[in-house]
């Protein structure tokens, strides 16, 4: 069973199997739940490392929080919301780690406030300085988002796209946007289609026509939007993903 789960993390075909396994875990199958958590161990570690901007090891508290976030995501995931499980889990983990960082920052500030022992003040200062290296302030969150926007803009420029164009190209109707997002998901989760897109810098229209019940004319009309969503889905831009949730995603 674990092998099938691992395959589901990297291939398009077993996606349905992954959703079925998540349903089993949600129904109380502890073996499936444990296998899913084990299969997502590296994903949890990578996500925590990206958010903390430093390597995260399994003995770190942030890793435990990330794994708990995966557990929470498995229990709460709803495939009908048209978001891949990893995208959903990524956002859950990010929120939990940010909550942890904020609580730790507040706790350390309180410790400093009530520390009246002059001999301990130097040690406290050192601990706070060490802790600050591994945590974010609100200003740092803003800077991180701005950095992501710059990188996303550069990525879009490789496809001769810009934020202004995306605003105009985004489908106005919710159903059309939902369909375009589903198409983008198919491309993002298919190694063959994604590679083709990145190589040619063009939407694989011929291949998509055979997979989706959407006319070529519609695919061409939504081309810019679909490409932009594909690039976002296969990125580590967690702040942008969270910011545009409900709009692009």
C-alpha cells in the first residue's frame, strides 16, 4: 500500500487512488493514515524548511508541527474544492508554523520583560538573538511575499506574461475560472505535459484537447490564465498561493 501512495505523489494517473486513500484515512483507517504520513515525511520537512528559511531536521519542533499539519490536512481535505492535496497541506503547514513562530516570539518578549536578574539578562539577550535568526516578524512576512512576487513576475516574463495581462485574461465567470483551474491542475500534475509546457513555452493544446472536454477555442482564450496557474501550482510561492486563494485558486 505504501508503494502505491508514493507513486501517487509523483504521477498523474494514481491521483484518484490518492483521494481514495485519503477518504479511507478520514473514515478511520489508521494503517492508511500512517502510510500517508510516512509518504509525506519529506514533503513536510521540505515545506517547513522553506517557511523557516533554514534546514529542518526530524528532531526539530518545526518538523513535528509540519507533520501534524499534514495530519490535519488529511482529515480536512476535500477534493471537490479543486485544490491538490499538497497545495492544501502546504498552506495548512505554513499557517501552523507561523502560529508557532508568533507564540514563541510573544513568549520570549514576556520572558525578557519579567527578567529582572541582571546576571541573566546577558543570557536572555543571547537566547532572543538566537531565536530571532529562526523566526519571522510581520515585516519579514511582507518582505518574503514581495520577494515571491518578484520571482513570480520573472517566471511569467519567460512566457511573455505580466500581472496586468493576467488581470485582463482571468475568466470573469466562476464556472469558467473553475474549469481553467482544473485544466491547469492536470498540466501541473503531469510530468509529461508540464515538461512540454516549460520546454516550448506554449500551452500543449493538442494534448489537452484529448484529455478535457473543452474546445480548442476556449483553451486558446484562457491560455495565459492557465499557464500562470500552472506555474504557481508547481512553485514554492506559499505566500502568493495563500494571498490569492479564492481568486486564482
